[in-house]
C-alpha cells in the first residue's frame, strides 16, 4: 500500500489517484471530495490532499466588546461538532452584551524560541551565557536581519548541565509567527556559534517548544497575553442565565477549589472548547490550543450589582496573516469578525479572549442553575431538535 | 444586530437568513455555504448553522501497527492547515513501517466525573466519604442504572474544606462518553443526596473537569491510557529520516532536559499537532486535545540496531460512536481507518497513539538532522510547491 | 585535610580529634561540644559526630484538638531560629482553642516505594505488568515477609518506554517507615525478578522518590493524609487575632488567587514553617518537610458565626519510633505531646496538622489585620525584646 | 493549661516556670534544658523558650570547591538525625575532591515580594499596572529608601481579575532578606497607594509567598540561583563509589524518567536532605528548604573519562547575617565553613550547592551499585556500629 504522489502533488490527477486508492479499499469519499476550494491554493497548508473535512460552523453572538483593538458587536463563527457548544457560548455572549459588553486588554505580545548550545562543562556554558548578555545588541540585530515583521524584544540565558539555552522573545506582527521566529532565532544562534564558540562548543538546534503547556509560559506569557472582563448584572443573570449572583459565586468557588486539589494546569472551565472552535473556523493552528487554553477564570461578587467575571489568558497564539488564514472558508470567517489580514492580530486575540469569557460565564451559570447536564442531553444528541 | 433563529433552526430558510445577514455586512460566504452535508443531520452537533469550515485533509501513511486492537497498515487522514504537518507525520510513519511497524497497548480505560457535596464541616464531609465507601455497591448500581454502555469501575472520595468530592471512574464503551458519564454520575450523586444527606448537607453539582490538563489525570489516567512503541533501525534512520541513532538520542536528551527545566506539562514534542488533525478529520471533540496531548516520549539507543521510541499517552479521550462521528466527511475518514462505529474505540485510540509516535519520531529526527527549520520553510509557505 | 575516623567512630577520643582539627583551623566549638547526650546513642543517627546544634525550642499552645487519635489540650514544642514563629503559631492555637478546638482526621495512611524494571521493549513491559497484577497476592506475601509492622496495601504498574515501574503502598505502623518499606519492596522486586524475568529483563533498583514534592503524591496521598478544621468565632477573631471574618476571607481569596497565578505547588501560606520546627524538635526527618508541607488551606465565611478554616495535608511523613525519635531532647519533646513510642504515629500526625492549621490561621489573620510586616519587625530582630 | 509568660520572657525565672509546668505534667526535660547558650541572646529567634533541641552534628568532607566565591577545601557540618546521611554526603564529597573538585556559579541573586492591589475592575488594574511601569524609577527609590543593604532590581505587574499584583525583585546583601524585602516592598506599595490610587482602589497587603514551591520561582529564580558541576573520573567512581560510569548514567536516566512520569516538581534525588541538615547546623531558616530544594540534577557520560554531574538550584534562600546566624552553635558551624558574617552569603550558597551535588552523586552511585538499601540498613539503625 502506497500513497500516490507526484511532482505536482496537488493536480486533479494525483488527488484523484489517492481518492481512487481509498475507493478501491471500499471507502466512499463523496462528501470529503465535495469542496469549493482550489487544491492549488492549499500547497502551503497540506500535503497529500484528498479533500476536506466539512466541519459545521455555527454563529454565536452578538458579542459586544469594548476592547483596545476590538470594538463593537461581533458575530463569532465557531466550527465544532459538539452539540450545545455554540448555544452555550452564544448565551454567554448575550449576557455579556446585555450587561454592556466586555473589556479586553493585551498585556504582552511576543513569540519565543530557544536555541540549545552544547559546551564541555558548566564553566564554559556560564561564560557563553555572559558573552551573550554582553552582546545582546548584536544578537538583536541578527534576529531582526531575517525579517521585516519580527522585532527582538528580550533575551534570557539558562545554564543546565553542560548546555546553555538562549531564549529569545520576538514580536511577530500580525503573523502567528512560529516560522518567522524560528528563522530569526536560528540566524542569531548561528551568529553566536560563529562569533563565540571554539571547537569545544556546538550550537545544537532550536528546541521544539510549541504546542504543549509549559510552566514558564504560563507565568511569563507567550503569544498574546490577554485579559477580558465583564460586569454581569443580576437582572441579566436571572433572565439570560437563569441563575443568581450568589449561586454563580458558589459554583465558581467550589470549582476553583477542585482545580487546585486535582492539580489543574490552568484554572478555567473549558476555554479550550471555544478557542478550538474559533481556531478551526478562522484558520488558526488548532494545535496551539494546547497552549492557548491555559488561563485563569476569576468571578467575584459585586454587591447589589451582580458579578464580575474576568479571564487571563497568558499564552494565546494567533495570527491573521499566513498559515491557514488565507484559505477560502477560513478567510470568510475572519471577515465575519472584521479580522482579515494585516493589522488585525491583536483585535482577533481580543475577540478570542472575549469569546472564552462568554463560554466560561455560560458554563458556570449553567452549573449554578443545575442546567449543565440537561443542556447537554437536549442539544448534544444526534437527533433532529 | 441579532442572529436569526427559528423553531426549526436548521431549515434552508433560516440558514439563508443568517447568511444574508452576514452578506449584508459585506461578507461573502460562497465557500462556507458550499457543502454536501445535510444541515438537518447536524442538529446534535451545532447550533445556528451557517455552513462549513472546509479544512484540507491530507493522507499520511501507510502506518503499520501491530496493536492489540489495531492491526495492519493504515492510511491516516489528517485535517490541518499547517504546511509540513502531513509530510512530517507521513515521514515518521514510513520509518516505522519500514522498521516492521509499531506496537500499541491500552493500559486503562475509563472516563471520570466528580460530584461536589457541601457539608457544614470537615467532620460531616469525612462521615459522608466513609458512608459512600461503605455503600460502593449501591452507588455502582445507581451509576449503571442510567446506561447500557457505561459500567462503574471505581470510586474515590476527597475531603477538602467543607466539601466532599466523589470521583467516579466509569467505562463508556465505544462512545467518548462525557454525556453518558455525566448522567450516570448525576444519578449516583442524587441517590447519595437522598439516602445520606440531612438538611445540613447538599449535593452541589458535577465539576466541570474536562478539556484542560489536570495533574491527577496525568498520573492516574483518563479515557484511554495508551502506549505505543517502535524499534527504528539505523538503516531506516539514515535513508528515511536522514539522521543517525546517536544524533537522535542527543536531540531527545537535550529536548527532554529543556522540558524539565521550563516546566513542560507533558514531555513530548508536538503530540497535539497530529492528534488535533486526526480529531478534526474523524469527528472527535477537538477540545479534548487539551487533555489528550499530555504524554511522555522516550527514546533510547539500541546498540547496533538503531533506536527505540515509545510514547505513553495517559489521557486520550476518543470515541467512534456519537458526537461528530456520524457527520458525513468525519464518518468517511473513520472508514478510511476501518474505525467507524461500535467496537472500534480502542482500535481508534491505538491508531491515534501510533500516529502521535510517528510525529514525535519525525520531528526529533528532523531536529537531529538540522532539517527542522528548512522543512517548515519549504512546505509551510503559501505558494505552490 | 582529612576528617579523623576510627573503627569506634563515636569514642570520646575520635570525637576529640575531629574537634581538635577544627580548633586547629581557628574555630572554637565550645557551644557545639556542649551537650548532654551520649554520643554512643547517636550511632544510628549521625556519622563523624562532633557535637550538637543547639536549636532553641519554644512552647506554643495550648492547642485544643478533638481528633480521632489526638484528643485534649497540647503544648507544642517548636525548634526554630525564626523570630515570631512560635508567637504566631501560639496565637493561632489560642484562637482555635478559645473557639472550641479543632478536629482532625486521617484519610489514608501508607508509605510508597517504586521498583524499576528494564525490559527489552514495551511489549515485554506490559506483559510483566499484567503478570504482576495476576500475582498480586504472592507479591503481597513477599512484601510482608520482611517486616512485622509493614503491611501490603496496594500495587500499581506503570509502563514507560522500555521500563516498568511497580509502585507499592505499604503501611508502616508507628515508624516513618522508609527503610522498612525499602526492604519490603526490594524483597518483592527480587521475587518478581526470580519468578517472572528471563535473561532479557532486569530488576534495576528502587527509585529514589523521597524528599521532594511529587504530583502523584499530592493527589493520591503518601504517609498520613490528614485533614484538620476549626470554626473560629467572630469574637475570637477580634480579640485574639485583631481582625474580622470578612477581612480574613478577603485575604485568603486574594492569596489563593496568587497561588494559582504564580503556580504554587500547594495552596498554603507557610505550612513548612511549623512542620519543620515541630520535626526538628521531635526527631522527625526534617527533609520530609519538602513533601509534608504540600497541602491546601481553605477558609470560608460562616455568616453570623465567624470563619471556617481547614487544611488538607496529603503527604505527611512522620513516625514516633525509629529515626531521631529516640534521641534525648527529641524524646522529651515527643513526651511533651504524649506521642512517644508505639501507638502514637497517627496521634502525632493529627497534632502536626492541627499545628499547621494554627499557623495558617495566624498568618492569614495577621495579613488581614495589616500586622504581618510589623510582627516580623518586632519579634524577628536580634536584639533583646 | 496556660504557658507562663512574663514581660521579660527570657528570664531564668519564667523559663523555669515553663519547664516546671511540663515537669508537673510528668515530662522530664533534663536534656532539653541542658544548653550553653544564653537565653537572652535568643530573643530575635524564639518565643516561650524552654531549652534546646540537641541535633547531632556530623562533619562531612573535605569538599574541594573551585567556585567564584567559595574556593578551597571545606569541612561541612551537617545537623541531622538520619543515619547514613553524613556518610553518604561525605562519600560524594570525597569523590568530587579526588576528581579535582567542583565548580560553582551564581546565576542570579534577588529576593521577591509581591504587593496586592484591589481595583474596581480589570480596566483600572491595567491602568495602575501601566502607571507603575511608567514610574519604575520612583518606585525603585521608595524601595531603596528603607534599607542600606537592599537594592531594587526589577518590577513586574500581573493583572488577575480585579487585582493587580506588583512583583519586586530586590537584592538583600548578605542577609537572607525576607524582612528587609518586606519592609522595602511595603514602603513602595504604600507610595503607589498614595500617589496613584483614588478611593476606588486599595493597596491590600504583601502576599505570603515564601516557604513553598512556586512554579514562577522555579523557572525565574529566587534567592541565589546556583549551579554546581564536577567531572568524576572513572577510577574515582570505582574506588570511592563502587560503580561505573555506564551504570550511574543508566540509574540517572531511569530516575529522571520516573521524576517526569510521576510529576516531581524538581528533578533531583534528595537535595532537601543535605540542605536541611546544613541549614539547621548553620542557622538558616530551615523552612526555606521547601523552596531551596527545587532544582535539576544532570548526569552525562564523558567517554573515556567518567561522568559529568551538575545541579541547578534556582531558588536557594540563604544568608550569613541575621536570623539564626548569630546563635552560638550556628555561628560556630558558619565559621567551620569560613562563612560567618558579612561578605559571605554567596560563598555559603556555593558551598550549599556543592554539598547538594555531592549528595546527589552519592545516592545515584549507591543505587547504581545496588548499595542503597544496604547502606541504610547498616547505618540507619539505632544500635552502636
């Protein structure tokens, strides 16, 4: 068994051969091969193309955001197969919007790359670390030589055993920036290798640090570090979410306690849910949800007014140019948010954080109201509703 | 601004109204509205349907698996927009297959749910915990009363402050099982409430514990706990992966060190990458990647033979019935794997673990060969290749 | 430079030689060499004896405990050099005692040991794991063959890469039990090696797992898992702790939040403080504080009554026989608590948990009252007060 | 029952009353009350003094250190009741010394304090954070106004929910510095309160952040961040440690793997052991071992030469002035190390790291040689040896 491949690996002919192979194994692909996109446009996004996954997109909102970059009412496209997800997020958005909207802030913005160097001993590793610190200016120049959009922000050195890890923080404009950042860090590490290493030291490689939860990123940030908040009035809690401030607080407190006891890495209910649906719809790299979903929900009582909900998401990895952003349906969904292309990455990050906030609010309220299990039973079943 | 809704919220008419609303805002949705699936069939999977995200699917493999459930050569459909991902996983699969395939094992299999009870004090919480332990048999019966497919496996009690957390382990057959498990646990907790609580105690709710990395699950398991391994011969390392055993080991060791130092929760390179692509293609709940991607890669030298690679994935949350499994393209992709429907959840879990193994091997080898940055530059750009 | 040693390494003569060596280097040891203990009795506790550290012991309390094992008023000896520590703990004890005392419970009780086995591959490791599970009964017998006091409780198997880790839970009576448990686990592993391994497998060793914080222990328990609670009346909060229920709650909430955000492993204020002072005074192995100090403080408002404080300490490692328990001052301090010798380990664990609770209460209240910095300035300075 | 107290709470009379109380309860304190220290000198270190814990001190070494601050051969006093500890550390020191000694480096040096501010919402918290960043210079001046020895190093702001956490990094000279740092941070926070807060915002308090393991400190440092390394020759491994390079490497690799799998916070064997013994002997605050013991051991093969061992200890909290440093036996032990008083904190930190390195080496080698269980059986029993 061999997957048919050709030099032009996205021609109709070679795609057809792959599909035929699967057909010959008894698998009908009539849905997967039903698409409007031009396979030629997928060359930077996929290899061995056979068709598309049609992931249902639902519209949540409107969501009123009074952010620094995102301002106004947003309809949020979410691609998911989990029944109740869109309804739940939409419900949370309604509560936020009817309470006057949410505010969003970006607290830091940088991508990271770490280069590893092998030295004969700690002594040499410490010496190289100090050399790098003294040559930060030149290293910054090397980083910026490779890219128009990326800018050097900061550098850290870590000595462990006989290795030195040099950590770069680089801004990446509106691109998510992993490749841009890899190229820039690689160039800087090669420069360090040429300028500072004798035959006893070696530049090893860039560390594969992405797409997993990392303690250092959780407390130091990575990508966009975003905060979102809303004040939800008691009347809205009752009418839209069928619960009360006191009950929601109690739910939050016991859930937060459980997160502590069981060792949850990230004190939030289901940020991954909304983010992965938004990422799939909008051409983001969905695997970064493993990092982006980290974050901390806070709910506090506002006597006589309702509740204050806030979420801090320290490691949100998003972009509005490059990656999957240019694919047809993905570009359409970015347009629904007014977030297509240059100048919109921070706006998109704020929309994502506001969406996460809505989802947290909705689940906490549903649990408080005793509706959580019921909602999933009603909406999450594969029968016409 | 208001999203049009109707009682039959998946009629062509109401879908059209939603699309018209977006069109009137200047957003063309001609790709998103191009789909073959019948919106009526999405009612358990999405609300406020407007169309589909067309996520490119590429074919990786063949991947030879000598598992306990998955046996034979598999072609693995991966839905992603990240260039190089399919190529990289396919390369790892080739190395595994040419080395004689990988083995896979399922070490444990249960879903979890935790019910929270509020008591006046620790004393009452301890008393209730002990009562529950004495009535495990009856509680098990309550759990199983709600479901044909779910079976009670074990129960744990945790006293924290004035709350008792009762943790259930329930097997869920071929369904991912979150709803099944919620219903069963809810029923059991209601029974405990009726039988054991006086007016001073309250059953609060089920904890929203899913879709985030939790320390307890990482060391105790959740969903399928799967292990996969392969012995990669030196000749295959050279021919397919352009590297050598020693270099791969060195790469692994320094990367593993970095994971330790920076506090990575899960010592693996990019398991989230392959899993989220497989989950999107095959109708899994992609948000569970936040948990499923946890796991530990191990690579060891096999003198004169090559390297041994293994991965342990303690919390893989998958299913082959329910959820998004029945949607058209998703069902087709499950069929590509021979994993559609009943009897296949464990097989699918083994395929997923084998896929993760291939991806880890490929990235580690690429880094070792100095090809990592280059591969992303070649394949991960939006130009015809 | 060489440390004088002799066959009888605790004779006055050889001790004198060591002291002379230090004297010859210009160091006067007139205090260190002033002791009442008989060096001969230290042979199981120290090597190369030169004298003693005189660590000041202060008396805290009385502390009223209504525990399952510890019952009555306790005066608690604490050995420390940190000014304000005894005063602060004593203050917390006073508040507890005047509120009617605290309750304490032991939720689980076992020591752990993990044996590592090397196998040629995962397949063999899984096979050995299953073999062990089938032979649990015989393995339990081997564990218990080495010891009168230790009892087999449970066994877990963990397959990682080509290694199998067999984890034993063993009760250890009134001894802390690390050596007892090591011997028992070693014996069981040797039996597995003989019975189940061919030439391709090897029993490696017992893992050095003690004296560091381990995620698995934090959620599964190790040593004594103890819970303590008290209801502190508003009047006592005011009179003894100079604060109010609302302020204490607010302090706890923001501190608990900070523990989450900064990634504290264990949500408590300074459990290590009281435990290490108690451990030093009472002949416990102070290095186990690295594990024992893990735990979670909870404070909740009791409307019209005051506050409820509780602490869960999942990994408290203590004993009342063996180790340093038999040394003279240490035995005296154990006697102060009525915890000397057999039958008292669980009682001692409850006293320790109650002590930790008092310390947490006192610090939280001090912070709430704005007295924290002031108290340390007054008591923590090296001038006569 | 009431602990006798008096205005002069360290007079012989009041101490005698406390002792009499315990005597009247049937507890003989003839050893605890046998001491050479003048109770009057303990007033900054203890309250309700009743006597001393006599903790046996053993001498380990000599340990050859080629550090930046610590240079030469050191005899290391360790106070412990765990049999085999001094022997084991001494053995590791011998191996290091016979291999030419170890090198030590201090990579960073600062204490931290975090002030919490309550604001009406995230918006106000972000505004205050930005205000603080703009006024860093003035804040630094406020920090330094309270202390001759402390210097402002850096400031970070963290917005979470409606709270702002301002984190200070302050150097503390040769003092451990917690009180110095508390005073400085308190002063700076009060200044921020006066200058930047209106009636809607409040400065709450300093967070009780010490004496527990915190993720942020583990990757960012706290106190002295120290690295130590040694190259151990194969001949020394054989003669002194009864093992070989390959076996030691294998032991390290499987132990390091276990630390990963079970979620150890800090990949080291028993750093807490040596540190707590050194801290008790030398008047350090032993509760800081809960933080100081965090760190990562690395062992790598040096073909044809032996092994390279290194340890990174990111959060070592020590000082040579203040606290318990001035007490009689403690001062004597500091003198044994040539570390008494001003100018010696960094030297002491290097000695501590070198000691930790020796302990790790010794245990790893003992496990590799199969001697671990046997050594504890021989030395860790309460019978004359």
